[in-house]
């Protein structure tokens, strides 16, 4: 089965065509600047790279351009569009309606639309990609895989904010958590490395990139996570502030006469590593300036590490122990010094870093803890596309409670959201 995985951003389409049986990526790429004159596409087949520049007006044209490359006589990997058996879509926000991935139909689309107010930057392009794919592949089953779904196992005490309860009831203001597909993938991979059932493990997963989040996973279930009502809360990120006293934002709005939009821009796009260092949102650039002796760059790095370490301590307490600490995503997979600084002083939790293993360069999943470390430390490259493909395959081909995964929306909402399926 060939599964096309689509991840639509505000003006981009990231994609992979994956053969599920062979566990092989046949082709992958990124189409950027949709709606602009100089739209660009980078398409990869094995070690070959195809670059293409053209004007792509919308997501449907974008998918047609992608399909053309997949079908190209010389550079393609399939001979006919019918060789694409299913399409899996990354959808950022599924609110409280989706505990699991679901087959897309009109009711599902309507529900995703209802969460646009909670994810105005993400759900609209996700929906545009779904609409385009349904138009281009009308007879192919399509599945929505939600970033928020994995975190729907959070207990009320973890997801509820101490605001007047009426606002949770009226507006569903609560912790939703994000990067769920990544955290789930990392946890499942870790269990295989540890050679133990996921249901027997207490794991902390650290997804550290330009966006950062950390999750406490107990017996395979997310029980707490750092991102909240939006992806702004939690760890310090490239341009996002992470945890901040809400009154500080109100104070700034009053003193600087900021509009809501200006305050939102400051918190999401001018803060984090960029805001503290005044240099860059890229950790690599910040670290270069640390070496040069820049004090604000040093401070940005210290705050970044401190916040991660603080969450690890808190989540170890919530879990009641720790079997594995996992680093993933761009920073987590590649930044040796960050892993080193985060793990320093965590020996009381049973976390013992092997410096030699930590500094060994590798793109593979691996242990970086000492042999005798009670809590294992791992580096596991995340692969959200593989997880989306696997979920798409499961929904289309597997049975749920003895019935086909392809069901109509009236039945599937209750079925896929049943807490019994989470056991």
C-alpha cells in the first residue's frame, strides 16, 4: 500500500509517499510559497534531488504539481495515480472531539472547521490541503491525524486551568497539548529499544526544535504536556516565550499601548531565544555568540536549559519515577551540549549521561546513558510522517471493535473517541 502523507502549512505542502509494506519512503519533498510568483519545490527520490520553480496559486495546484513529479516518466516513482491507496493528513487541532485519527468525511471536516478559532494559523491550511486532496483523489480514503489526539488522555487535573469554570464550558479553554504525533512516535520507538512493553514504562519525551514541548507518558498514555491552550505555553522556544505570567502581558499592553494582535506577535514571534539573546531564534547561532562571550546569548541558553530541566523534574514527580528520558527533533537530536547541560544534576532521578556516547555523532536512534544508569537516556529521531502513514493504514485497513475502519461519521466519532480504546 502506497500512502501519501500531506502536511500543509500556511503557504507550503510537506509530503512523503510511503510504501507501508516495505516501510520505505519512495519520495518526499517540500513545496513552498504557495500563492506567490516564485513558488519553489524540492523533490527527493532516494539520493536524487529535483528542484522546480513555478507559480503555484493554491493547494490544489500544489498537489497537482507534486503528483506530476511522482508520475514523471524519468523521475517518478509510480506509473498511475491509482497506485496511491490512501492519503494521510496532519491536522493540528482536533479539540475534544478526536481521541484518535479518523476517516475524513463531511462531518469530520465540519468539526475541524469549528476549531479554526483555536488554531487560526494551522487548521485553515490543513483544511485547504484536505479539500484539494479530496478533489484530486475523490475515490481514495483519506485520514486526519491530529496533533492534539495523543494528549486527550490527560486527566482533568492536568488539562484544566484555574479560571472560572464557565469559560471552559463556554469556550473549551483548557490544555490541549501539541506535537502529539511526534511524542507518540518517540515513545513507541523507545519501548522497542528498551525491549519492554510501552504499558510498563514511565517516559519523558523532549521534542526540542524551533518549537519545543515535553510530555510525561505513563503506560503509553500522555498524562501531562508542556504546551497548553496554544503551542505558546511551556518551554522556551525559538521565538515563543513559553511560560509567562499572564499579568505581564496585560501590563505590557497597557504600558506600550499594544493591540491584541501586537501582543500576540510579541509573544509568539519576538520572544524565546530571539527575545532574550537579541541575536537569533536559531540555537546554533546563539551558541556561536556564547563562545564569543556574549552575555545575553549565554543567558538565553541558560534559561532554555533551565526550563527543560525544571519540567523533567516536575514530570518525574507526576510519573512517580522515570524509566527513560528521550531527546528528539532538531535540537534534541543534534545538539550535544544541550543534552549534556540538561542532564547535569539529574543523577538523583537515576539519570546518568555517558559523555562519550553523547558526543558520538549519529543519525540513528541510540542510548546515551551509562550502562548502569537506572533511567535510560535515548536520542530518537522523530518521524511524524511515518506515524501518520501508520495511522492512515490502521484506520483504512484494520478493524476497530470487530468492524471496518472505514465507517461513516455518525458512528466513527463515538467509536474512535471511546476511552475504552485507550486502555
